C-alpha cells in the first residue's frame, strides 16, 4: 500500500537521524543530571548565597541564643547561608533604620522579637522579597526549640526526659497479602512513576505532532508537496506521514519503557508491568492520532511555522494542564474534578495514565475513555483530511476562520 511506503520512508529517514539518537538517549541523561545536581546543591548548600538579616530583639536574650544556635548549626560550613545583625532595643526606636537598610539592599530583611515573645510566640519578619521563606523557616524552627527547652526547664524537666516524651510513629507500607513492608525505593518509585508515565506520554505525543506539522510546512513552502501529490493521493500522503512519525514516537517510548523495566528489575522495584505497558501504548496511539489530526490540519493551512505555532498555542496550553495538576491526581485520584478531566479527550491519556499508575481506576472507566478517544480520533482525522485536501495547495492566501469552518462542514 502506498501510504505504508510513505510511512516507512518517514520513519526510516528520521530514526537514522543523529538528532533522534541524541534526543532519545541524551534527554533522559540531561534531565537526570539536572535533577541530581539540584538535589546536591539543595542538600549541601553549595552555590547558595548568604542571606543577611537584622534582628530587633526587645527581649535582650533570644537574639543571642538564636545566633549561637546558628553558629553551631553551620560550624562546618565555610559560608553560612544566614548571617544576623542583632540590635537590642524597641521596635519604635530601630525599625526606621532597618527599613532603610532593607531598601538599600544591605539587608535581605529583618526579624522583630517582641518583648512578650516567650508567651505570645509570634515572630515578625519584614522584607521585600519572598525568596527568604526557606531561611525564615529555619529561624522559626530554632526559636521553637529554644522556647521548648525553656519551658522544659521551668517545669524542672531535663532535655533527656523531654526527648523520651517525644514519640515518633513510623508507618510501614504493605501491599495486600504481602508479608514484608515496602522499601523506601518502592515508595519513592510509586510516587514518581505516575508523573514519569504522563511526562513520557506528553513528550512522545507532542514531539511527534510538532515533527508532523514541521514536515508538512517544509514540503508546502518548498513546493515539494505538489510533486508528491502528482504521484500519490491526499489520503495516502497524510496517512503515511501520520503513521510514520507515530511509529517513531512508539519506538522512543518503547526504549524508555524497556530502560525503566531494566532499572526496576535492578532495584527490585516492579513499577512497569505488562498491563501498564499495554495501556500506555493504547493511550499513546490514541493521543498521538488525536493531536496528529490537529497538527497536520494546522500545517496545511499556513505558509510559515511562526503562524502555525501561534494557531496551535491554545492546544498546547490545554495539554499542559496535566503537568500542572499531576500531584492533585495522585493525592485525589477519584475526586469529581479528576474524573471529569479524564473524560476530556485532549487530556484523557495523560490523566488516565496517572490514575492507572496509582491503581485508582476501573476497567469500565478505561474502556469508556478508550472508546471516547477513538471517537475523538475519528473526528480529528476526518477534519484534518478535509483541511489537508483543501488547504495544502493554497499559497499566499490568508485563510479565515469562516473558510476553515466551511471546509470542515463540506
């Protein structure tokens, strides 16, 4: 069949590209490297700037204790992330001076410890930026420990007795019927895996869609499309491009799934099962075909990639919604809003893969969403075929929305 030859040509031409190989294998390495680097910088404090704070201490004692605790905490750190300038006095006397220092950027902000702090336990912070939240939380924690120690001494309780009174409850997680608790790696993988599945789905679908639109635009602008259509039909050309680039996305996804399965086997974490892999492929194919219709239709209507990208912005924005809401789905997989979003075709594959990964869906919901996606794919491809056939050979003419609607209805 002609469209299969076109599909194989598109697939073979692009899979041999060095950029496909670099993107497929290099991107996970870059993402993993950035994540590990971010974790290292956060944990070690390397590369973090020192924040300079003032302290107005009306109690004449908590400021000194706070500084002593900070010195002990960062004794082994060359450049401590927090530096305090403490002044004893009243807020009315000193706040104007500190306001000026903050406005001049000599200080990142200042704390006010009121005279009744030991009983009111409310600390004020004045600053110009919200980039100091992490440091203010550290100050809160240290002063909380100081007050706790004070009250323990007032009750004639030693810190050893107080430590004995503090009880940490540990929750072990078990699978149903299991005799051993889950390891930390399994719990982490169970939390991260849904996002990974959703992100890979998003990446494969929209990478394929962008390549599809770009291929149509390139052939259209270079007039190669006229030569191709003199030997093949519109449907064969469109179908071949969609199938070929879809196979490319499936190949990329298969590589990631096999790599994930190998990593899971190495760490003895069973996240990628045969059932999840099968449903991933099904939702990938349906999601890709849905967006392929949109992208190839847009590509057939415009002469430049810039105009096409502007037209496709709203679709891209809708598809980003699952990335913004993935934690909501994991924590509330059966809430009303999540279930409603699962039946919205542009985002159905992404939300369903998250729900499937956390085991919070039913066979009925899976079948209904697959049927809904299949119907949406039919409409998308049919609409794309009409736009492709009518608009692909129109050059130098700005297409209006009424014309597009008329072509679709025809």
